[in-house]
C-alpha cells in the first residue's frame, strides 16, 4: 500500500530558516537544501512525493 503524504504550503515555509548570508536552509525528510527563494519549497516537496495544499 502506498502512503499519501500531504503538507500545507504554510507549514513547509515554516520549516525554512533564513540565513544571515542570504537564502534559506530547508530540511525535508532528513534531506538538507540550501535555497534562494521559499517558492522552491513546493518543487522540493513534490519531489519527495508530497501533495502540497495551498
């Protein structure tokens, strides 16, 4: 049986930590990402199999 993962966009943005040097640190399912814009989060979440709720 396949597990369906959902997450709200607001929750995912809350996981992003702003870096003093610019950009954000984002960790999802134990994987670390250095991103420039929080809009990248949706694409990352979908890559992990999440359905993002806006």
